[in-house]
C-alpha cells in the first residue's frame, strides 16, 4: 500500500503578504521545489511535495519518522533523482544527478554521519575530494598537494566560525570531540557552500554544551549571508534558531509556520496529525 497522505493534510498553510522579519519573504526563493514525487516500488516517499528556501534565513524541516524529510533533502542535494517535479536554484531550473553536481552549484550538505575520515587531518577532511595542487609542474605533472595553502585556508575558516579550541590543524579528526567534529563539518560546508548549506540532525549525538556551540555555528553561517536548511527532531533547538519551520507529513509539505506564531506543542500536533493548522488553503 502506498504511503499516501490523508486528504486532510493536502493543504499548505500560507501567509498573506510579505514578512517583515529581517526582510524574509520580500525576495524570491533562492532554492525552490514544486511537485516533487519519488517512489520506491509501492512506497511513495515524496508525493507532489513543494518547498521554498528564502535568502538569508534558517529554515527548519520537521516531521515524524517516515514523513519523507530525508528523501526531500536528498532530492535537493543530488543524492536522489525525483521521478517528477522541478527544482530551481536562484530562479533557474536545475536537475542534479549527483551530490557532486549540487556541490558545484553551491549546495553543501552535512549529513548526520558527517562523511569524514577519522584518520585524516582536519585540513585533509576540509579539502576531501577537492584538494589543492601545488603550482607549476609539481602539481600538474607530479600531482603534489599544496598542503600549506590548504592548512592556511582551513585555519582561516575555522577562525571565522569561532572554532578557536582547535589548535592543531594537522591533528587527526578522530582526536576531536563530537562537537569539534561537527564544527569542522559545518566549517567545511560554510567554506565551500556559496548558495545553500543543509544540516541533517547536527546536534543529534551531542551533549548540551556541544549542541550549544553548533547552534551558534548555525547562526554564524547565516550571519555570513548563507541560508541554512536545518533538519532536526529537537524542538527547542528548532524554535530557538529557525526563522520559519517547514512541517513535513506523509510525503508532502503540510504547512510552513513561524516560531513566533505557534508553540512547540502546535508544531508536534501538526506533524503527527493530531491537529490541523488554522486558515489552511486547499492545494491546487
């Protein structure tokens, strides 16, 4: 049986008019998806799903397990090719077939597993898959890496995000704490993501102190002008840092709310189906 949403959830909670908060809503979406559908055999992971990320905002995506959040993020980041629908980046239609293509377009994703090599250094992990070669014949012919330049760049990016507790840029990642590893992954995404940064459960395996530092990093990334997509099950964290909250239910967007207008209990009730948003409009 297909995992199709009930007809009550076939709505989008739309705000009327522009939003004044920090100019959000005054500009066209930087990343947008319309009618995304993805099926795995008889299972429908995305069912005519819509999505919008506005410039300079932190957009949280929440939803129950199996709601299709991961499929949506994978479609936006090139890890999954949707069966139908359209994705636009800065108003231009894109069709990413691999995560490398999405990265080349300026979309960086930090997955919950971090995708880092523990035995390699911080600088090596920052440049994994895009290493810098030495100038001249040593780099073009003998393929030697420009390690001093990579180390300098990595140190600068860590300093920009306030990761001053990491003293040695050449130490293996396996020697770092969980929060420091997450910080390196976020710094890597911020360094190379020129348009969008996607963070998948960045505080899931962290303690209170380390989670606080990661939330500060998310704000720092936004302050540098990069919009952030935050996927999280932690409602206090979502309501603390998000400008808007995309609620995903049964393969599609149920509504988008603002933390100022709704409580955490409301958000949980919306995403579990215990309550419907007020003032919904029937989707076309």
